C-alpha cells in the first residue's frame, strides 16, 4: 500500500476534548462537593442568625423588636383601612366604634375632602381641620392612596401612635391609629436560660450560649460553661466588627460546627450567641446530596463521552462516505485529488496515472443486470488492488473508470510493466453467480510533467488518451501526447463555432452548396442535392465528416439538421419565386433527427414557414438506419410522402437491405452508392450488378439515382440501362446558391418535367 495518505477521522481531536471534559468533570465534582458543604454551612449560619435575632427580639423592646412589631402593626392597619374603605355609606360615629372594636384600633377618624374630621370613634376632635405642615395635611395633598406612618407622637395628645390613611373615591379619607405602648403587651418577660433550653429542644443544636459585653458566658444549655470567658482574639474581633464567625471544632472526639453571631442591638447586656451543631448529623445529609450531585455529573459526563464516541463513529462513517467508494471500498476521486495535489506540492518525482475504463460495463449491466455489473466491477477492483505497493494506489474515479496512481517510476518500461500486469489480471474470466464473462478494459496513461503540474490537466490528459484508443487494434492502452490535446482543442473550438453559428443562423460559417442532379432523359437539371459545409474562423474549411461527427457527439445534430433543412427550404422558396417550379432539392437527414418524436411536425413547420410545397423537397436517408428501425421509420416516411415529400434511400447497396423488405418501404428513389458506379469502365459492363439494381428498382416502382458519375463511360452505361437520374462531377461539382441558380438559367427552364 502507498504510504498513508488515508483520510480517517482524526482520533486526536476527540482524545483532547475527552481529557478536557474528564478534568472539568473531576474539578466540577470536587467543586460541587465543597459547594454542597459550604451551602449547608451557610444554611446553618442563616439558621443561627435567625435564632440570635429571635432571642434578641424576645429580650428587647427596642431595635429589631420594634421593627418586627411595626411590620405586624402595618399589616393590621392596612387590613383595617381596606375594611373602612369598603363601607363609605355606613360612616357614623357608631360605625367607627364597631370598626375600632373589631380591629382593636385606638383611634378612627373620617375626614371630609377639605380635611375636616366629620366622624370619630371617640367623639373627640370632630370639626378639627388639618393644617399645612401636619402629616394629615401632607397625606391629603399627597399622591399616595394608602399610607402607613412610622410610630410618631400625636401633635394634640402627645401620645405615640402608629397611624394609617386611605383615600376614598369621593375625596374623603380615613385615619386610624394604634397606641405604640401596646407593643409591650406582645412581649412576655421570659428568663434567658429557659429560652435557650427551649431553643435546643428539637435536638438540632448541641449547645447554645450567650456572651455578655465582657465575653463571659452568662447563660448556656451546657451549664458547666456558664462563667467561662471567651479569649479567642479572632472571635472577639469578629464580634466587635459585627461579623459572624464560624469554625469546625473537635470536642471530646466529636466534630462540631460552631457559629458566633453578634447582635445588632445589645439586649440585657448580651452582645453575641454561640451556637454549636453536630457534624455527625450534618455529614449524612451532605454526603447524600453530594452523591446525588455527583451522580448527576456522572450522567452528564457519561452522556458527553458517549456523544464524543458517537460523533467519532459518525465522522468515521462520513469520512468513509466522503473519501471511499461504497461499492468497491476503494478510495474515491475526492481522495485521489487530495492525494495527488499533496504529492505534487511535496515532490517532483516522476508520476503517472493509468485511467482504466471498463469498456463493456454498460453492456454487462444490460445483459446480466446491474447487480451482476456491480459485482464484476468489485471483482475487477479486488484484482487490480493486488498491484498496490508503496508507490502504487488504486482509486475508483467514476462509475466505469478506476485509476492507478503511480507515485514513482524510473522509466516508461515500468509503466508498460504495470499495464501488462493489469491486462493479465483482466484477461482471466469473471465467474459470478455461475456466469462466465470477460471485461474489456482500455487504459489511458498520463505522465506527470513539471511544466504541466495541474492536477486537472493530468486527469484530463489520461481521459483524452482513453478516447484515442482504437478498438480495432490489439493494444488496449494509449499514452497521452500533445497531438491528442491539440485534436481535442480543435474539436472544442469547432463545437463552439458550430453552436454559435446555429444559434445566430450564421450562414457564413455553416453554409450549403448544391450539386445538380440530371434527368437522364432530357439531360437537364431537375434537382439538386444540398450539401453542408463549414468555414471555421480558426481552421478554415472543415470537412462535413468532421463537423457532423462533432455535432453528433455534442448533441448538436438536431439543431444543425433543422438549420440545414431551413436553409434548403429557403433556397427552394427562392427558386419558386424565380419560376423554377419543377426543381426538387434533396437534403440528408440524420438518424438521430429522424427518430425524434417531433421530426415530422418539425419538417411540416419549416415547409410552412418558408412557403414551399412538399413536392419540391426530397429527404435522403441511409439504407442502414432505415433497416435498423424499420417500423418507426417507415411510419414517419408514410406521413411525409402523404404530404408530397419525396424520400430517397441513400448509399443503396452498402447495407443489408433485402429487396423483399425494400418493397414495403415508403420510399420513392434508390440512390445507387458510388462504389457500384466506380466499377463501371466501359469494358466489363456485363459482369456488373448495377444494371440489376436499376432493373429491380424499376420493378418495385422506384426511380434510381446514380451518384458519383465522373466518366462518360459511366454515363453511357447508366443511360443504356435506363437509370433515371445522374449526379456527379461529370456534370458539376457542388456550387453555391448563386451559381446553382445560374446553372438552371443556362440549362433552361424544365417545364416539361413530369413527376
């Protein structure tokens, strides 16, 4: 095998992500485990903070306790205000007394839109009017619909209330108030030691202690610690700075999580609480949650690894699809182009490619089926693959072509040796499903040249070499040379000029000449054969054989045939305008054109466009194409003849027609091939069969035309045996339209012509 240029999915690009994902997963697991621990520690901190706040609220009527009660009072006031706002129509002193009793309110006032007290639950202050600068006045003209004030001193009674207000839709508004001193009724005097013991009753807390301003434990659930003084400078510093301090401490072999929570407001000389949790109870919860998290990460990790593996397998498959032929398993043309392109850049050693074409693959497919053809092609690849080594690699290039890339060789004999080995391998019969079959191959060879180092050029050269292999010779290989490329370039230019001329109806490039056809009875012109010619800008005059062959290979024969037919009919139209009513012009028709479904309608359309009569047109068809497609062709000819168009069987005698079949053909004339005319020399006329062809044609009701008449002796022979029409250089070479018209004028009008 050639040294590895194999296109495979690069596993390195998958290993690196695998390692990265693994590292990330490990780090994520460790981080997650620590995060879970920290999360639980933070939960305990929050819990400790709440406990400390709760205890401090129970110990103090100031600070946080006031705020908490203030919130409760606000909720109560809002609910009371909303209730009052829903019963505007019931407003009276009696109603306000009921409202105050129901919601345990101390003061309830109803104000008019002007700010005057109209009703009061106590009967006091009715008629009092809010004045500028007073909180009531500020609410009356403020934007808020509901307002809850902080506890403030009343301007008239000097007592502390917490007031609330609500505006009614009619502009009136309600004021309610609760005495601040009622807060004290919510606080029950409870001993600190008893409260601490109640806090640890659920068992979650191991120890709960209170520290005074001298950092001495004044109360503790562990009574042995009461009276001990905290001496840890770090803890003392954090407490003084209002920071929570936590640590893991081992006491009597038990790991404890200790939290020191400073109080925002000093209560009963208590400045901080120490709260201890047992880690023995926390660790199972942490471990369980950590395991759940790790399991989730493992699922993600395994999913990612599976995705990487699946992607690698899929990409491997895609690489195979992209770079390898599915049938033979050989590297494909895309792979070939990359390998060749890289090698051409890397080194300038002698290289060559052998393009091997399975010449009869289509026939094998049609004969034995495509499955058999596929198996045969696969077997061919397996055989030739045995030639692979470090300097030779086999590729599948196209459906019917495989290619040997010779990476290095020393001389041409090395290539011939490889070709001979290929031929030996292919000569052995292919036995598939019990059927013996031989595969015909052609080998086009292109050698790498530093002056022409284009990859496409090398592939093109090998394809050109294939095209120039003559199937009639024993050698089934061909080496590319510059003459081949010149011929291909010539064909491309001619094809381009043909296409341009047809599309633009350019009669200067494709034009017709007309060879007279003589009536043997009158010795006058009674018709012409239209012959196509081409004048190339690049190459000058091109033979009809060459440019018509090019047209057929490049799918131009139908538009070319239509073009020639239209020019012919235009010539006929010009003759009719000049009074030559009995002149018939013949034109050759390609079998490809004739077999088109729309051929007959196309002919009729051109006749109609040019304004001629069908009897002035004659179509010539070769004997072979008519016999190969007898039924189809004969039906088309019947339609054409029904519209007056004459049909000639061209080159008669060179094909395989039988006279019995000939009698069934819808034709008018037999055109005797020049081969039979050339044999006439005036001496051996009795041994010639030309007279027999003429005689039998007459018996079948057909007229005869002899083409290629160049000698007087040939004319005399044909006149003797009553050949109806004569054509050849003896009378005139093919001439342009103007000269053809002059020949008619000089020959006289053929008014006596009788069809």
